[in-house]
């Protein structure tokens, strides 16, 4: 069901009878999560050497900035897997930063 005036932003259930590609989707989400976690951790660790609050501020601004776009794209067929992996990767990167501090 697509809201009037906003094509492509409604719920996507796919063509009738087409199965959800779980194996490919989970593989994509896992790879994106791993790459994102490493990137967030490395960048956050470098910023923490400057100042821990600076690292916190940059990570918060980045997360708040990307959230509206991610929210709009969450139902698109391929993008939803990438966004799921990126979300998990950011959380894992933050957990790694907190554990390393």
C-alpha cells in the first residue's frame, strides 16, 4: 500500500507469490554489519584519542543525521537488508568502543 503522493515509500510486500530472499538478505546484512562495525569502531577509536566526548558527539550527530533517511528506506526490497546490517554494525561498533574505553 503506497501513500498518495509518495511513490515508493509504502510497505513493500513484493509481487504476489514471490518469496523473500532470506539467505541472500541475511548474507548481505551480515557483511554490511561486519564492515560497519569495523568502520565505526576504528573511526570512534581514532576520535577517542583526540577526546572521548568528541567521539561521542560525532557518532551521535552521524546517527541522528542518517536516521530519517534510513527510516524512509526501511521497506524497500534490497535496501532493507543493507539498513538492517548497518544498524546492527553501528550497535556492535558502539559496544566495542564502550568495552574498549
